[in-house]
């Protein structure tokens, strides 16, 4: 089922949380609403669900206005961050709940309910714990049961509010891969809220980046990462170094003042050259296969503290070749830079350049 959000506006008191938002979500797509706390992403999700009513604007499901349709009639499944499972019910009965409370005319038979719940428990790979209670499950297992319960009513739209936020990093990574595979099997139009950039990049077909109640950019993970529409998007989607005015001899074009370079887009060179800057190495730390370097400015470089990341093997080779250690003066050159006019999104889109190697 497709979802259309049209000029939705919502405020709580004097605070505007959704500022004239419009968004199209095609049938069968998996979309991430990504942004910091207070960006409006959860409120937008709740408006789509029918748990909040917008002050203005409309929500359409498959072309039909659903703005004032009761949440029970929207055919929406909702998965909360903290599971919201019924502690006094077995796992089987938790999943069956939405089917058992249907009006008598549309309620499946007990045999059909048993078959449906058994099928869903197999789908989430937890059919072997049907007789247990929620407190006997791990966090990851409880979240999968919450998802099975949402799917039991055969929703046309699946909405998830930070579904993995309460889990530890390892379980979160396993579950988001599992969610992606599950979505590919079921093709239910799905929208999930997250503030985790890596989670959005790994799971979603498209990412909606939100900030201050507005949509900053909508696009595929590659599009929003490689071609950010604003400095906010660029900085929210990963670490970045900011240089003002010029990068070494690589002068900014007229009206383009801010120069951004991600840590992995910097390279160390043996001698200064056009487009390089000279910095002092302060610290180097290896984390797994990568080494992170921290530099301080030397002279008028137009930079503050600069971070760089490179493969550990490459760092070890450079350390041997150049004698790198804390206090070494190092020449850096960007492989790629992004510029914005006056610190805001450039129009036309930001200039992304790749200096010659």
C-alpha cells in the first residue's frame, strides 16, 4: 500500500514538530525516518499510524484520504521500541492477541488462529518458545515476537518506532539484517524511525533525513551519503572535517565558503603540493582493521582539529616510510571535497570534487 503525506503540520504548544511535511512512499518500499531527537520523525510516524492527528494536511493510503480514519481501521501494524508485550500471556497468545480481539464476524476460528500464529513464529524463527512468557526471552527475541504480533493482523503498512533502540549493538546489528531479509520476503510497505545512521544505511530502500520538524533530504542511502543536500545531512551521516575558505591552495569558488572532507577521504603525502595542508600529528589509535589519526593545525591552514581514518596496513606502511609519530608534521590532501555556499545548502546542489591524484 502506498503512503502519501501532504503538507502535514503539527505543533505541541508553541513547538512545531512537523512543519508542512510532504512525502511519498511507494507500495512495498522500506523507508527510514532518520534524524536526531526532536526532529519530528516519531510524530510523523504516529500521524501515519493514526495515533496523532495533524493540525493541517492529509495522509493518504493508496490514494484514499485516511487522515481521520481510526487507527483500528487503517490496517497498520505498529512495533514499539520497548516491545509492549503482555507479561501475563504466553508468546503464542501475545502473537494471537490481534486476531482474538477482532469482531466476531471477522474473527478467525481457533484452528485458523493456531495455524497463523504457528506460521508467524516459524517466520521469526521462534516457534520453539511458543509456551514461554516474555520475561523468559532475551531482548532480541522479544522484539521479534513484537514484530510477529504486528504481522498477525496482516497489515497493509508496517510502522516501527526505533525497534532496536533498546538492544545492545551486536543484537541490533543481527536484527536489522534479519528485518531486511524479512521485508524482502513479505514486501509490506514499511516505515521505521531511527537515529542510527548505520542502521538506516544498511536496512532502508530510501532514507528521509529530518531536522527541526522539516525534511532535509529524501533519497537512497548512496544518494544521501554521496550527494548531501545540506551541511546538516553531510554531518549527520558520518564524521566530517570542516575547513573555512580554502583547503591549502585549493581555493573555494566565489560564494562557496565551507569545505567539508570526511576522515576517510584524506590521504597522507610525502611533500606539500597544490591542494594540500600541513598539520601536526597528535594521536593515532588502531581500532580493529582501521587506524584513526588526530591532527592539529600548523600555521594558517583554515582548519581546527582534523580527523583521518585509513586501513591499519596502510598506516603501518606510511609510519615506516615517513617515520610517523606524535609531533610529526604531516601533509594531507583530500581525495574528495564537498562545498556549500555560506554554510547552507548550495543552489544548484553542493559542489563535490575529487582532486587529481
